[in-house]
């Protein structure tokens, strides 16, 4: 591990890693970077979104194990490491008002428990770069929002020798990014490509509602069209979560590669200098891994770029039993 740069991608559920940044991960694996996916929950409360499997008795009987098996297949396809943080899926409460979150779920766990668990993984794996979701979770699922809060807490605590000292030696990841896979520019490009092909676009409704989601500014664009086939194979490995005839696969891969060959990220926090616009998550980090490791263990590191919005969610903003 000491001979390779390291990337940790923190996700809420199994399948999120394959729908958000999978081609980027496959690219870095191919280039010799150690990549670890952290799944905060097991996805136990996820709906079965593949109509071909909706009535499968094995899936209905043991969805938790099915999703673990799907994750193992996706991990193998992507060539990444993987660890379960061990918390229970909160589900997506629906209704007006929505029902309370289930007792014991990830979104209701005490932060000292969830952050400690991720700090342990950060200090064990020692990533130079982390990725997670923005302060709104990418979309307002309680586990995605909690994933953001926990990731930010662990990013800040992992380098602090006074925080969770029993979890290992301090380690400060040098950069943290928000994943912007579902950015508006990409959706518009896919929508227009389908219309140009004379096809009906499933993205029209998304775009009509986009004002509710806001717009993020991508600082980093990773050229990774070469790995779109790996991305799609990993996503299809999560068979319960993906309709193979659905919107994810409507635009042919060669068209995607031509009109939108990148995956986007927003640099949230960095301890290293770099340009305003990047094409690599490791920009500014020494290529010599031993030097990068020394930098991540220095006690006098200071933040040189902080793009977090002024209304960044805090621990007090996470979902509660009444929301």
C-alpha cells in the first residue's frame, strides 16, 4: 500500500459507487492507484427497481445478502477494494408528511459512532484523496445527507491526534471532492443527444424539475470514456437496483463518449495548491508516494482551498425522527 497513491470513495449504499464515479475509479485502478470504496450501509431497505426481478422469491426473502453479493460482483468488475461501514439503510421516507425514520438506521446513529467508524477506515487505508457527496447529498435521501456529514467529520478528525486516538495514528487526507455525476450539463447533453437521434428522452422530466436541485460548479473533469463499459458492467451487477432497459442505458456508449467523455467533481477542501480547473484528482499531491505520505502526517498542515458553501450542513441539520 505504501508504494501507491490512494483514493477513498465514500458512498451511502451499494450501487452508489457504480452510478457515481465508477469510470473514474476504473481509470485510476488501471493507472496503479489503490482505490477503496466504503459503503456506509448495506442497502437493506432499497426498493427492487428492476421489473424483471420484482417477484423473485430469493430476493424478497434475503435482500440484504443479495445486495452484498451484488456489491462483490461490482467490486470485482471495478478492481477496487471495498469495506462495509456496517450501518443499516434508512430507507427513503415518502408521504406528506413523510413517516419517521426507522429506529437504529444510519441517519439516526450518533455522529460519534458513525464518524469514529469512518475515521478508523481512513487511518487504516490512509487515502491521499477522498470523494463523497455534497451537503445536500446529491439528492435528499437521508443516508446520502448523513454520508456527507460523516465524511466531512472524518476528513477533519482523521488528522487530529486528539480525536478517536484508539482508531490509529493520525492521517490527514490531502483533498476531498464532491461527486457531481448527476450534473445538469451532462443531463442536458444526454437529453439533446436522444432528441437528435429521434428518440424520446427520459430526462425531460428531470430537467423540468432541476431548479429544485440547484447547480454545482465542477472544478475537476476526469477524462474516462475509455472505462464507460466497465462502469456500465459494474452498475448492471447491482441487478436489483437497475433496470437494464432504463434511462441509465438509453444513450449508446459511443455517443456518450463523444458528447460527454468526463466525470465531474467539485473540490471541497484541499491542503495542497492547485489550479482552478483540474483534470486529475491528485493534482498538487506529490507523485512520490513517500513524500505524499509524509505530507499527510505533518502536524502543521493548513487548508489552502475551501470551497464549502456558507450554508454547509452541520451535524444539527441531519434528519431526525420527526423529519
